[in-house]
C-alpha cells in the first residue's frame, strides 16, 4: 500500500505533493528538515491523502496532482 499526500506549510501556506509507503514517518521527515525541498517551509501538516495499491499507481497520481490539471483540481477542492 502506498499513499499520495498533499502537505501544507503552516508558516507560508505553500503546498507539497508526494507519495510514500509510510505516511506518518514521511511527515516526520518533512518536519525534521530531512527533505531538502521542504526544509525552509516547516512545519507541515497533511491536508489530503489517498491510498494506492501499487507504487506505479501512486507515482502516476502524484504526477497528475503536480500537473496543471491537478493544480486546477486541487484549487477546486480548496487545497
């Protein structure tokens, strides 16, 4: 099982999209500063997640959420 997630920076309001096998551990990594791309925008909270059966499905969904169409969907959903 894999999770696709959207984080929101509590300090800047910026969003981050990713996927992982262990959602709680990954959030802790983001908030510890272990992820270079999110370190300057800590702390983070999970605002959305969905589960996928395979890594390929999760990666494809992550790519969609990062695309222009995915950004429109996120905006429509209030994220």
